[in-house]
């Protein structure tokens, strides 16, 4: 497509970015890298509030399911390079990962937070994490 | 005196006739005239509705100096198509505030309407819709423009929108590394 002869008026930029597809959240990040003023629009709290209202709530990014006895998996549902893959949850902050990864089982969710419990069959590090 | 009275009556009759007209004439920045249904104009554009209600419509052509003839032709075309496609009763019940209204997908005819436009014509139309306070047309044109970003890298988006990159290489690299998952081409 040919480059635009005219540039967009500033107050139309947020109207356009507001309409980026909610099933492709990465498109917001790519837009933020276009120029600083776009990043400014996208990171504004008012814009984020409008975005949620406009698309009737935040998008469903994926599902968390206990697919095995050992760990919960996050299955992305949005367009992303990770689509079709699953992620097993394990503690990211552990500086020395054990030979056998510690799995976390999802116990419950409330208000966007997830309660996880260590693999009940694991031998190390038992506990809950939010 | 008799003649003057006749003139006065004629003037009165002309005014009544103008008020009864069911179209308004709009004049583009380059002087071209377009007629649009008064009802559709008032319903679809908050600015034209205000002008009609306030009596500031000029029957010889209301000047819209900010809008070129191609964009104004598209605006008028949209108003006419819209007036024909949706029954008035359905429109009255759907008149909700733009700022808080959730997104409604463009209808098939609206999609076709914007799909046939050239890049420049689309950008001119979105500005005209914004200027005239045409919420639905702004919705449809902005949606089309946002679709033009689909699957594109920041570089490609800059090219489409004629935007200068004001990030330094280092800034871009830092963000890219942090958010590598968001980029298809990495």
C-alpha cells in the first residue's frame, strides 16, 4: 500500500488505536513502538479505561487448566507467536531451577488473581502462591 | 404599497418553502455543492443537526471550508446509503453516547463503502467525519484504518501512516527485547 500523503490528526489516533482487535493484544504493543506519541496515547490510563469499555471488558488472553497431576498449563487463546503452545507454570524467580521442574496446580481464581499450590507429589518446596 | 405587500408575501412564502425543504445544500472547500436529506444529516451528524436547529443552514450552500469535494461527496453518499439501509425506529433506539458505547462491527454495506476508498480518500473521510461529529461514520472509518495495521511491524505501520520514527535504536532494542513475544518477525 502506498504511503499516506497526509498524516493523521492527533485526536484521531486514539480513536483508531482503540479499534485494534482485542483478540490480538500484541498489536497494541507494536503500535506503541511506532512513535513516542502513540506510546503516550496507549499508556494513558484514560485510554485503557476506554479500551475496556469499548470492547466490553478485557480480552480473554488464555485459559489456565490443570492438564496433569503435576502442573497447571496456560493455554493462550489470542493471536500470538505462542498460539497453539502450552505453558507449564513454574516459579520464575528460582535462580537454580531443580532438575525436575516444580509444578503448580491452579486451585482457584478471583479478580484476575490465581491461587496456585505446589505439586502435591513433589518432594521439594510445598506451599501456596498467589 | 400593493407591490411591496406582494413582495413581502412572496418572501414569506419562500421562507416557509425553505423551512419545508427536506434537503440541505452543503458546499465543499473547493466550491462544489451537494444535497443531502435534512433528516439523515440531522440524525448522523451532531454538527449539521446543530446548524439545522440553529437556523444557520444556507440554502445557497452551507460552507464547509474544512472539507474537500471528494470527502464531502463520500459523506453525502454515506448519509444517503445509511438513510436507506436502516429504518428510523431502529436508529432512535440505538442512539447511544459515542464515548461509552461499546464497539459495533461495521455492517456489510458499511464495509463495502470504506473498502472501495483509496488510502487518501479514507484519511480525508475520517477527518470529515470527525469535523462533522458523525459518530457512526467515524467508527466505521477508524475501524477500517485500524485493520490496515493488522499483522504489520512498527516499521510497516510507520510507512503506511507516514510517521517519523522518533525512538533511538537503543530505546527500540530495549523495548523489543523486553516484549519479544509481541513481534511476529522476530
